């Protein structure tokens, strides 16, 4: 089944244009006298998260939300601890009630729902790959019906899998094709696993074999997680033709990706970030931090100017990056089609 990128993006573009009409352009006046109070709650310290926070603050400044003038932004970090995130939000709200809370990544967004659900404080989430599986919203493509809106930062898993299978079927006609999925217990990684298994069942020509790594604190637990990864790779390689590295903070960790590439005796064909493609993974997908920030800023501006978040459809981000390692493709005998080369653009690596 070929990857129908144009169909997907034309459909997305139509919905996005409708959403932009509904949200309107950034406004220079606000319903409340300045400064507005905003809280940003990050899930953890992770480059991809802090990149999006920094890009969001910059974008908000560009459309008139100037720190200390029109807005007061307070940034907190939950350190990958949902209970801590809950406590942080409760304390911040008690100290000074915010006009809006922005949550970055899955655990922070779960904390946001735990504290804000049903309240009069709106929540905007960003950089969440499976908000339905994480319990943040009930469905994608519809308004939440509650005080939360946001964007989903990953493509549907069936599209991701179809893209990978399109390449692998050039060199391997085994049916079913066996892929080992090395993932963590982090919510977005578990959600990815479930979605990929569902997509594989729909296709009928690929089987996933899975191994879960217990998600530990990244600083103190990385060595232990790498040891789990080595065990997982040995088990998966006995059953699989290829290896797929899961989503989440572990899947994005450069040391984990590098070590997995060194340890794996089977080709690693998919990963979670552009660094993976640069390091040797065949193909990786990710959203663009700047585009994530732009779309989140539009939502924030709309809500601060009176739009009800309960009526804003939760959509996927409009811009995705595809990273392809051409050296790995060559080793596998894969000739990457021109349309994927064009989409990858500057993210083609040797």
C-alpha cells in the first residue's frame, strides 16, 4: 500500500483553512487588562520539549504577547512526575489564577486535565502524540467539549507504517514481514505500540513483536534502560527481520539511539526524531518545533480573545519532517522514491 501523502495533506489543508477562518488572525487587544497570566507546564527536561517552549514564547512575542508587558509567563517542569505536575499546577493556581495553562508533552497534559478539567481555566496542549490514549481528549478531529484544545504532533500510525512498508516491500516479499518494536512504558510510546499493532492488523501482511522497557528517570536511569534495551534487542532479533524504535523521551535520547544502532544485529528501520535518521535509522518522522509553536500560539491567541476551547477541533499539526538515511537505504538495497526524497529535503543523510 503506497503512502498517499498528497491525499492526506490536501484533506488536512482543507480542515486547517477552515480552522484558521474560525480562529481568525492574531489580535492586538485582549478581553482582560494586561498583563495576562499564562502558565507553561513542561513534562520534563528534554531538548525537544524545551525547543518547543522557547519557540512558543518567541512566537507569542511576535504577535504581541510581550513578557512583563502584555503577559506574564511562568514556566514549570514536572520532571516526568505526574504527581509533581499536579502539585505544581495546584500551587501555581493558588498563588495567582492563570488566564490559560499550556502543557507541553504527554505527562504535563495529563496533569493539566487532572487539575483543570471542568474548571474555568482553559488548557492548550502541544507536542502530544496520542492524546486520546493518554486520556487528554476523547477523539481527534472534533472539539473536546471541555476546556481543552491542542494539536497532535504525529501522523496517524497507519500512514507511518504504510510508508515504511512501501520501502521494505522493495526488497522483502516475506508475508508476514516481522518487525520488532522496542518501546518504553512512557504513555506516548505505549500508545504508539497499540496504534501500530492495530495498523498491522488492518494491513494483514506485517506482524509486530514487542518488548517494553520500563521508563526510568533519564539522568539516573539511562544505563539501566540501555541494559533493558540490549535484552530486548536480543529477544526481538530472534523473531524479527527489522527493528523499530518507539516514541517517547527514551526513543528521542541520542545515547539510546546510538547504542541501539551499535547493539542491534538487525536493521533499525524507524525511529522518533530527526537525530535518528542522522545516526543511521532508515526513516524517522517528527513534527517541526517552529510550526508546533506557531499553531499553538494561534490557539492560545484565539482562546485569550474569547474563543471557547470546547468548540475548537483538535487537529494534527500541519507540518511534518521526514528524515531518511540514504546509506542505510543503500545497504538494504532500497531505492528511495523521488516523492519521499523531495519531502525529506534537507533531512537526507549519508
